[in-house]
C-alpha cells in the first residue's frame, strides 16, 4: 500500500486524503470522513482492488494506485492486511498524536521572554514535584524537551499526568483546549483498561468529538495519524471478539478430569470437616467461574471485517457532548 503521506493511506477505510497547500502534505479532515462515510476495506472490496491492480499490470501500466494499493504482496496469501496488520499504540498514540499535542502546547508558550520562562519554570516544578512509584525509572521532566522524551514517558504523561497538568495550569491554557484534550485522554485510558465491551462503545463519541473539533485547536494537523485514532476502538472491539471466539472454541478449556475429581474429593470430606467444607465452597466458586469462560457461543460477526461495530449505540444518545463543547470561554 501507499505510504502514510499519500492518498488512501488508511488501511482500515477507503477515505481519500486531501492536499494541504499550507503544509504541503496530505491530510484527512474529520468533516470529510463524517460526510462521505467511507466504506471499510472488507475482503470483498480488497479483492476487487487487487484484481484491478493485476489487470492494470497485465496492460503494462507502471504507476498503479487503486485506492491506495500499488501492488499485490505475497503476504496477502497468508494474512488479510486491513484487519491483521494492526495500528500499534506506540507509534500512533504516543510518538504520533501525543507528541504533536505537546508540541502545540509548547508553541502556546513559545519564545524566551521573562514572563514565558517563568511559566515554563512553573511547569517544570510541577513535573519535578510528582512522587512516582519506585518502579518507574523514566520520569517526566523538562516540558520544553518533550522531543527527547521516550515512549514510556509519553505514555506516563498521556495516561496519568497530562489532564491533571492542564487542569492545574488552566489559567495558562484555553478552557476549551483542556476539555478537548480530556476527550482524547479518557478515550485512550478506556481502551487501555476496560471491564466490559460496552465501555469501548461508550467512548466512541469521545474520540468523534475530539476529532470533530481538532482543527480548531491544531491547524493543519489532521494527518493520517490523527485520523487513525478513530479506528482504535474498532480494533479493540475486534480483539475482544477474537478472544471470546477462541474461548468458545476451546482455547480456554473446561475443567479437566483432575479438577473434577478434586472437586468430588472436597465434597466427600466436607461431611467430616467444617474447614474443608469452606475450602470446597471457594473451590467450587472458582471452578464455576472457569466454566463460564467457555460458555460464549461461536459468532459469525467477523464475516465482513468491522461489521459488528456498526451496531454500536446511536450517536444521538450522546448529543450532549457536542453541546458541552460549545460552552464559551
């Protein structure tokens, strides 16, 4: 496929990028994505593009680009590129999006004036005063040297420090910028740790409103890395489905015979020892939980790649997010 700076560079959907003359780059504005509603790269659509590429090659065409596909890779016989080559959290969220946001925050307080340096010193004092767990060896320091931060520091800042940092220094940042970032922060934290699949659906309006208003705070920054933030929740949903499918197919097996015999042994001895009866009860509870893991029935939701995500809750349910973003400064 084409590189990240080209048209049709998204592996998940067939959105066509637009050329930005100001930065001489290809961008993926949210308003275009929202109005065109580009289709997913399903197996059927992907195979059609590959067939078109083969046809153009047979005609002697050299510069081929069919919706971002330039040639047929041998790997296509082993994996389905759009769904089995995942966007990784390291480059997309940390090195890409988070670093771009921090750069914009630094630009708000750019320059070397005395007033600006005093503000930056306050930022650094705040970061230096944090009491970190002893297991963290890379601490976040020197706000202006964010380009030297490692991925672990970017992760620490994004998940735990950035939102308290902006709220503590809300007098130095536009109020809407703080609220706008909170949408992204909550979105990523939920995807990193959630207890129920519904929680992933619930944060969908967070990233949608974050991207909808993104150009108001970060001009000409709607790059492919920004656009792909939206596809992360879909990727997580598919990962959850894959895990549950593996469970239903016996990857996580039911209790074996030794466990059952052990349970019977506890049942037999429970008539003679009260303590054993208590232990048997806890053991039976644990085994029941283990048995429940294998009760998910097989599903056919993966028939068309991201099909099931279209059945997520209606966006009208979350219209209050848009109204919240319209509050005045």
